[in-house]
């Protein structure tokens, strides 16, 4: 299917993807960032801040920013690295990925610049394929080392999900796992709850997570399923009320209808030798929730680990 590129004045050009049943996605060339994903009923599934700044060089709070080559402040670079603050290009040579059938997609690429090399002295190519299918949004990031020496990087797909009420949702699939608590000096703890629920700010990196994690939204009677490959960690973040007021590009009440659940590689950075390529994959889907005593039947969503 043809790539539809739209220019909106002083905003970044964006690519609009749509598949035959009506699901759509919008991807900005600035940051290679997905900023919208709607189902066939035109319901927005990603959260976007009511105070988001859409003019470069400011990164946009919402959608799916890409954190590379650093996640958060786990390193010496700027917060979440620089990929989300660079202008990407349409990738004219996305091989060797196979073409998808009956889906709409775009391939983007970001290559290191001389300016980037001043702060992160490694030559790289970061590619991203975004695919919209029936009820699914798939992101396939790839990183190739085109330098003369090996390097290591961290990466995260920083998914902002739109929810009915964060205090009423639960996350399943991370129980019994270890996590770093970023609110407590990155101390390591073990998750004791049967599912993660929310009544205050949270900022955790769950380690060695399964390839499927679910966000169960009781009020909307739907479950967001995140399937991932190549990114073994998962970040769970919500700033809650007090911290929301301190974030300039986030509305004071926005925290109530959002949750970040990221596919990430943080604890063990990925190392690449010359000409080596790493590939990850994230598939987001929406399924209807079925309940018994308020619980989702995990066999229908999580399946095997």
C-alpha cells in the first residue's frame, strides 16, 4: 500500500497508515514516533498529553516515543537518549524484512550524524517498521553497527496507553518478578502482588519478563495485550497527581487516563560487533475482557510464557 505523507505547516511531516477494516495509525518523521492508533470503531488507543508540545526540538509526550541509545537516565546521555529528538527518513531499502499481507506499513530509518557522534561516538543505523493490521499495531526496531568497533545500547518502546481510569486497571504477567524501583534509588525488589494495581506514582523496571503482558481495563471491558521479542525488560510508569503538576507538558489530570508499559532492554545492554544487527518486535492488540469475579481468564490472554 502507498505511504501517505502529510505536511502540517510547522509540525513534523506524518505518515498515515490505514487498513481495510478501518484501523489507523499516524507516525511522525520527527522522532519516528507513533502518535495515534485507532481501532476500526475510531477509538483512540494511545494516550496523548493535553499539553503535548508538537514543535521540534521538544519531544512529544504521548504515543510511542523510541528511547535509544539510552533509556531514562541509565547512562550519561540526555534523558531517554536522542532518537526521539531527531528527524527520521523514509527507509527506501528495508530488506531483509518480508512484506506484510493486507496490512499498511511504513519503514523509517535514523542514521548517526556528526553531531550525534560528539555525544555518542558510535556509527549506527536504527530502523523501524510500523504495521497496522486488523486490531493490531506492530513495531519492529532494528539496530545495525556500521562503526569500526563494537558498541552497546539500551532501547525502549515507551508506550503511552489510553485508559478509562488508571486506579481501576490492573497489569497481569509481571507477578513474582524482580524489578528496579526508580523511586527508591533503583533498589531491587520482588513483585508480591497477584497483579499490579495503581494508587500512587510508580516507576519500575521489571526484569526478565514474559513475552506477553496484559493491561486489563475493567470499565472499558477490554484488555491491551503487549507481545514482545528481543526486549526482555518492561517499564511501568505513572507519575500520579503531585508529579504530574511538575511536568510542564503533562496536564494536571492526565495521569488518571494513562499508563506507560514499555518493552525494553535495560538491565543488560545489547552489544553489537561491526556489521551485526539486532532486531526486536512489539505487537499490540486489543481483546474483549471476559470476567469471573472481576478477574480476566488469563488463559485467554497471556497463554504460555
